[in-house]
């Protein structure tokens, strides 16, 4: 059986993979004893006892105990050393990547099915982020170990030991608060360029979920950075929103996907949260055309003046918020700057025609 050396500890690649599968299959079963036996099975397969790191804390080491599994954290730390600046020139062997992937899957399964271990498992977060930032990104990008790195982070609390504004938070290091955020956004940009909507439904939803969690706990200086990167810019408003060749526009188009419901919901939720969970800001940022379906599905208040003409909005604060961006008047439905819209050479629509058109758009949005 092939093994992978991790410092002084040799873990069977196939054994860890097997236990991963068992943990998942037993996740819905009742007995804690069986689950603890599975964790104990990992301990029993360390082949180099004299150099091995313990799989359980020293307080309790017998099978069937409530000891905390620390080995995934230890192994993640060891793997991260391969990605230190001094070792970056040394090529990684395929077995290194396979071993890392299995360790990450084990960490995810433990955090998913054994929540009591999450606090200890969260100690691996800075090392997972280090690997994510320094690993080579292939094209398309969402493949091992990147997918497993992202999944491993999903259940680990961002603020378990680090206050939101703390410079010790591994997501927002003092040396560069944006480095991890930029890496995640870069991965998302690569993904939406190179995968179909059906593939993104499966592969990209965890990444977007992670971005939502990160934004929730991001410091005050980091949130505007994320908003700038993921929301449409003023430059994109020279045409209706969603038509530019930018990440923000591609996300808007995916938010209307008919074949990827989970992805559609995740992206709309991300954009809504980037708009500070405010319906008015949401409509201003993405246009009523992209915002309406999400707002109505979630029974959120739609700004009353969002669909009304500019002439009725001039006097109210709500209308100004919805129809003005950087001092420029915009079409609240399409998000395009009014002065850049094509000139209408036809006759102006009657009120009845406007109502029928609004109803037609509403039906389309509902679909």
C-alpha cells in the first residue's frame, strides 16, 4: 500500500481515504461509539510510532473517548511547509497533492459531522489560506487541491478566536489585509470564465458561500474592497448592466441562470449582502431587472419608485438613491446612465402601454 511521508509520520493514503468514506456513510447513524471508533482507526494506522504526532490530545487517548482529533491540523501544518517561500522552487510530487487532498477531505468531514471539533480544527485556517494563496492555479481552476481547500474552510469559524477588527485574523493579515480576498476573487473570476453554468452550479457555489462568510466578518477597510471588486462599476453603466466583459457583469448574468438554481441564489445573496442587505442599495447597484426576482422571492420590500419615471423621483430621497450613482442619473431598471441610453426616436409609450410592459417584465423576472 502506498504511503506518504509527512515529517516523521507516515499515514496510509488509502486508509485516510477509506476512513473519509466511512465517516460520511456513518454521518447519519446514531452511535457516537461507532464514530469514535472510526477516529480511533486513524490512530491505529500510524506506522512510525516513535516519530508520530498524536492523533488525539494527550488528556484522553483510549478508543471510544471524546478526545479531540488534532492530526488533520498537524498534517495541514506540515503540508504548508511545502509552500513556504524557501521551498517554492521544489516541485510537488503527485502523491503530495493526493495526501493533501485526503487530509483536507478528512478535515471537512470532521467539521461537518463532528461540530464539537470545529474550534480545534479552526487552528488550521491560516495554513490552509497559506496553501491556497501559494498553490499553482490551473485552468480551469476548480479542481483538487483548490476545491478541497475551499471546502475545508467552509465550516471553520472565521471569528472563533479572532475579533472582526483584529489584525491577527488569518483571513485579513496585518501585512496585507486583501491578499486572501483577492485570491478567492481571482479563483472565482477564472471559474466563471472557464466553466459552463451547469458545472458552476456544482463547483462554484461553495466558493461563493465562503465569500459571503468572509464579507460578513470583514473589517471596515476590507468590505469596500470586496464591493469594488464584485459590484458593477460606474464605467460599466455606459450600457445596461450585465453586458460588460467583467466579473461583476458575468455574475449578474449568472444570477438569472435558468439551469443553476443554487448558483443563482448564492450569487444574488452575495450581491444583496454586498449592498449591505438594503433593498434600495441593491436595486441601485445591480438594476431592478436583476434585483426584482430575488427581492420578491425573499419577500423583501421593493423600492416604490424603482419602476417609476425619472420625473416622479426627483423630489424624494428614495428616488434619488435608486436613480442616481456618482451624481449621474441612471435607468433604475437596466442600471445604465440615462445620458448614455440610445435616443428614442419613436413615440412615447402611453401609461397603459407602460403598465403592460411592466407586467411583461415582471412575468419574465418571476420565471
